[in-house]
C-alpha cells in the first residue's frame, strides 16, 4: 500500500521504463530476411500441461516437412527445456535468464502453452511466460487467423501484443484508502507499427476491408490514440475500406451471420484482441483448433491460442490432447520463414483431416484418437497430396 508521494515515485519509474522501451523500438532495424541466413534455428519449447505432448507432435510434423532442409543444414531444431512452471517458480521469474538466452539464440520459436499463475493458486504469482516472451523478444503483432469456409468466414486478427493492458499488467498497485490502480499503455510508435503491419498484410493479400476495434468513446486517451493512428495509416491505402467499431458491438457482430462474412482484417489493442480471438476461434471449432503468430522484427514465436489444460493431465488424458492448434501455428511458422510450399501442404492436410475427410478425430478423451495418431494421420495425408 502506497501513500501519494510513494505512488508518484512508482508511476515516474514506470514512465521511465516505457520511455526506454520506445527508444529501443526506434533503434530496431528492419524485419529479418530469413533467406539470407545460412541456417534458420527453430526453437522448440514444450511448456506445461498438455504443452509438451502437442508441441512434440507439431515438431514431428515439421521435421517431416523440412526433412531435406534439415539434411542440407538449412534448418535446425533446438529443444529448449526450462520454460515449465516448476522451473519458473523455482527461479521466481517469468522466463529464467538461461532460458531467455537460449530463446534469443533461435530465429523462430514454436512454443507450447505455459501455465499462467494467478493470486491464490499453488504457484507464486509471477508474470505470464507468454507475456514476458512477447515483451522480451518484442513480438509486437499477434496474428490470429480464423477460417470457416462453409460460412464464408475468413478473418485475420492483428492483435497488438506488447502494449495496452498487458504492458504494466503486473505493475499496478494499491494506494491508501483501498484504491487499486492498474495502467494501460498505448505508444505512438507501438500503434503505428501494428497498424502498418495489418494494412501491409491486407494490401499484399488482396483483402478489401480493415476494421479497427477499440473502445475509444470511453477509454479516450489510449484507445483514442490507437484509433486515430490506425486511421492515419489507413489513408495510405485508399483501395482498402476502413471502418471502426467499438469492441462491445464488434463482439456482437461476430455472431451475426448476415454481417460477419463482410469482415476480413482486424486491428485492435491487446486485451480486446485477446478476448475476441477466443470468441472467433470458437466458430472454427474451439480454441484447440487455432494457432497464432507472435511477430517481431528480430524474432517470431508461434503458439496455440489456448492454455495448458492442466486438468487433462490430472485426469490422465494428455495423450488425447488435440495438436491442431500447434499444427496451425506450424503452418504460420513455415510461411514466416519462407517455406510457403510446405506451409500450403500442411494447411491443406489439416483442412482435409479436420473438416473434410475426418477419418480420425481428437476429442480430448479416449472416445477419439490420440495426439500421436492424429499426427500420423496428418503426415499420411501430406504424403498423399
Ligand atoms: C493468449 C492467452 C494469453 C494472453 C495468456 C495465456 C497469458 O490467453 O495468448 O491469448 O492473455 O495473451
Ligand atoms: Mg487469450
């Protein structure tokens, strides 16, 4: 509990830290050119709960697709242990220092879900490993595709990934008289870069509409800035229709079967993006089916959009976990490092296995096939393409 002068001091330190972050953002070079690297190192991080099971399966499929590239030394896998909740709790750190170093020695990372502690559970209330990794590696764009072809849904969410309610989510404090305060941060540089990435993506992929989603009528400073700066970037793309929505009505419109087909690309602050992408993934078959790319200029990390499902492990069902989220994340990883043909094959095979042929299904229980059997099914399907 702080008195006002102490709170002011704490607040000043938070602003100083954000100034440093903005300076670092400005000093960053351009995106890595993967084609110019002698070898692309893919870090594999299992995580917690069902994480190791589904990540191992995705790695097996990736290794199958990249067999030649690995044999030629163009691609190498590097397994990184130590991102488990036990190890993080032992070090009282979201990402222990040696693990962070190992992550930074990779170019891209495939990461299984990691347990996020909260007050009152069995773990120390340390910061989320996901959030810490996004910050440490400056993975500013969380790109989340959702597709339901038969319903005309083809959405790509560009969720800002390092700012908003997440930046200082572990830095709030209580002042006298029971006043608890958290902070939300929107920077000019941070907003411009996510807006530019979203519009550039829309432009390169022939997408006709970008929807900016905020709550700028209420959260006037930070969301107001986000909206204004996105609209400024939009002016450079006169062929793309830009509209802006408040998060509440957008959440409703996503269930409106008549309207939702019209949406294409979304750009939105961190917390709204977190919430609405779970809703969107539900139309596609649930969060277990959705992958995501966390993209920065130097690093990129690909992961599931769901958590570590500790209950499945407690109930002895881990081997029945659905690897589809990690396989979808692997499609994005392959495409990101320039292996587009392999990405297309995996995407096609997943569509066949998940939606068209469905010779095997994963249900999360012994009523369906195991994670491993599904991985084999996907590889058989790729081989038959
Ligand atoms: C996500 C997750 C994470 C988030 C959690 C696990 C920290 O919900 O990737 O959407 O809140 O960003
Ligand atoms: Mg989420």
